[in-house]
C-alpha cells in the first residue's frame, strides 16, 4: 500500500472564512484542508479557485448530535446528502461525525464499550445510506478523542473501521 503524507490543517469551525484564512492556506502551501459541512459552499469554491490541487476533506457536522442525544442514521443522512451533493465539485472525502468517544459526550456518544458498540452500528447503517445516494463519496471513520479510551474504541468499532474508505485521526502536539 502506498501512503502519502501531505501538509494539512483543520479549517475554521465556522460558516465563514476570512481573507486571513485564505492567505494562510495559500502562503503556507497547504495541500489538504479539513472543512466543516456547515461552512458556506462559496468558501469551498474560492479555495479550489485559489488552489485547484487542494484536497478538501469535509467533516459532516450535525448540530442535533450532542450531550442530549443523537439522530438516527436516516435523519443524519437526510440532512447530509444534499450538502454532500452541493459540495461534490470541491470535496469527495467526507468524515462521518467527529470524536464520538469523547468522555463528556460533547458529540453525543461517550467513551464506554456500550457507546462504542452503539456508534459502530450507527456508523455502519449511516455509511450504507450515504453510499447508496452518493456512491462517488469516500467516507471516513471519524477521528477519535485522545485519550478517551480511543484504542478500545478502535477495537470495538473494527467492523466500521474496516468498512470505511479511510480512517480519520487527530494529531496533537
């Protein structure tokens, strides 16, 4: 298997980008940027105009998933599919959720084994729905919170990790 290392960064967690954001991406010669699905599509378009070779990975963000609860795979897909179709000219890689293992349940699950089993089932069903409607999309298993029982989660979620087209990771230093 060939592995490629690229210079990347996580874009702003917001609907808008400012001129400084675009300058950083162009001046630093960023090769990959992770964007949020709720960022305005015009910003994706501008990035690709500035850097046609820029790889954009989009995190599928659903504000209904939080400490109070989750959404079904069907409800998640219903919200995400139109966004994915709208972003298709700019992004084909989509991270399905983010840090579901966070111990404070910031994004809806938690760090227990039961939480991991529940997320594994949720991801597998969500993947199937998204692939059905967007077969061109490359769907990634989300980066996990570290150290929130992340290695246990990877083991429990092995079926989802294996099914995903790619694996998201979080690197902190």
